């Protein structure tokens, strides 16, 4: 970490643009977004302050920002909204920031009023999909009002997919009034990481032979990821028998309801179909070492894993849920209806019986061009600079 102001060859002080990143949940897709996008910024021009809870993934985020000029301001591991609000207010009062970039609605809600009063430009990036069920009843209407006020106060609302934009405007008529400040810039990935990765020899590590068909589930064990439907598909295999190979799900991830998922598998007699492996930051090598990646999601804001899998050339099954369908459209991905374990099982069986990896390999150059984060990072930076210029 270095000072945000330096002298150049002409002996006048050049002050880096100071950006405050407010991140209530520095995990999963949010952390990946930050790594992919901000690493494309010119380090000589920006100084980042990251306000986030003190949890294990914050160490990974610190590693992701290696090479950039930054500091991390930690708050408690599971902070109340009031703690995040006060911490952001304190930083904004003292820090003379040029811009605030809040990630997720909770971060935006806790930051919007302070940034507005102190006249600091503010971008809110939404990493979620909204359900009208969130706004039912008195408490729900209060949430809706708070969110509406927040979106009125921020200068720009960044949506990571067209589906996310449509979802926001449809969830309540109130949000129609903020459509002019909505900007859609889709996600992207560092394609070179997945093009050049060396496949991980998972069979050798696990001591298993080629009779096993390796199915990857990568992500946090939260209900939107649809892990339960993959479990149901494995139960169908367990009952049917006569399979061409032995399906084995390798689950890479942590957090959420992982303990409950493991207990449910034991209760249903399905433990032999699953191996839980630690979270890995080198996801590219893992994906290339799998026979198949499965995304039975209920919703995705965008679906970075699908991009990563297609650039790696690994076969992919994805649900047709909101957000994910936009990513896998016009790709070799086999698409199944959301929450349909029978259809998911049939597609997994198809891949066990047929070698179709060639079609995915042929799509790799197109996937690399389509999902490259360079253009997306440029557009995000352009948005930030336009707000700071005002």
C-alpha cells in the first residue's frame, strides 16, 4: 500500500482518484467481479479503500488486489447495518473520496445518504435478483420504501445483465422512476486464466479410475444455486442402476448451508455420490479437470461460472433461470428447465453416454471473445470517470 498522492517528473503533485468500495458481502460473484474489473484499471491513477466485514474471503480479496494501490478497512465479521452505515460515514467525512462504489443493495442502503449529503458521486452495483415476495406486508413495504429512496439518492445503478435490469423495473412500479440512471454492463471474466490453465488431475488426487464421471458443482451452498435438484438427480441414478459410468459430484465451495446439505445426503443414503472439497482460488484448473459442470440455479444475476466453463472448454448443463439463460444463449450448453431434477438427470446421463466435448472445444475462441472482461471494465471505468467529472 502506498500514498495516494505522488510527485511526477514536473514536480507537481498528482493525486490519484480515491475510490471507496463498500462491500457488505465480499464473497462469491461480488469478490470475483471486483477481481476481474478493478485489476483492469491503471494502478497509477487509482487508490482504493475497501470497507468490508472481517471474514476469510477478505484475505482472498486482498490477494486479488495485489498490484493495485489499496487499503482494507475491516469491520466486525457480521456487522449490523448501523455499523456499516457509521463506518462508511466516518470514511466519507475524513477521506475526501472522489467516488463511492457500493456492491449489493445492503451496501448501497448503508452508504447512499452519507454520499448524497457529502456530494460524493455514488454507483451502486446490483449483484442480486429481486422477488416481489420481499416486499409483502408492512415490513416488506418498508423495505421497498428504503430501497426506493436509496436508488433515488445514488447517481447510477449498475446492473450486470439485461435480465437483472428487467427484474428491477418489474418488481415494483416505484422503480420506473429511476430507469434513467440504470446502466447495464454485463459481467466478464479474465479469459486468459481459463484458456491457459493446466487441468487438475482430480482422479489421481482422489485415487479413482476412469469409470467415474466427474460432475462439478462450484459455488456457495445457498438455495438460489439449486444444489438440492442435483441431489435429487443423483437419487434417481441411485434407484435406476445400469449406468454407463459412476457419477460422482465434486462440490467445491463453502458457506451457506453446507453442513445441512451433508447431513441430508447421509440421511438419504447418497454420500457415495458426493465428495466435498475445499474452496479453491484456482478454479480454472478445476473446471478443466472435470467431465461436466452443472449449474441447476434458481436465479443468477449473471452467471460467471458459465462463462468460465465455456472458455475452459468443459461441457456445461445450465438451468434456464433468469440471468443464467442470458449468458448461455447461443452456446453449446445443454439447457434444462429450472427446478426440474428429472430433466437434469437425463442430461447428465446423456453426457455420460456420449462424448461431445469437441463441440465445446470448438466454441472456446468465440466464448473467449464474448466474455472477455476488458470491454466491460472499460465501460465501468468510463461510467465512474463521467460521474467524477460532474
